[in-house]
């Protein structure tokens, strides 16, 4: 009986940990500056200088 209980405990813990890791990875992906954003920023800075 205890073996079955431990199995489900570990399965749930692995799912929760993976969920958190994937969530943080997605946040870093969404918050990281894109190449197009860098190019737009550089163009706007060039226009300010002129």
C-alpha cells in the first residue's frame, strides 16, 4: 500500500516541478528582447541623435 502511495506522490511532485520550470522558461522567453526589438531600438536612437 505504501509503495502505491509513494508512486503517486512522486508523479505529482514531478508534474508540479516540471510545470514551474516550463513556466519560468516561458517567462524568460517572452521577456527576452527579440532581434527586431533591438533593431527598432537602434533605429529610434539614431533618429533621436539627428
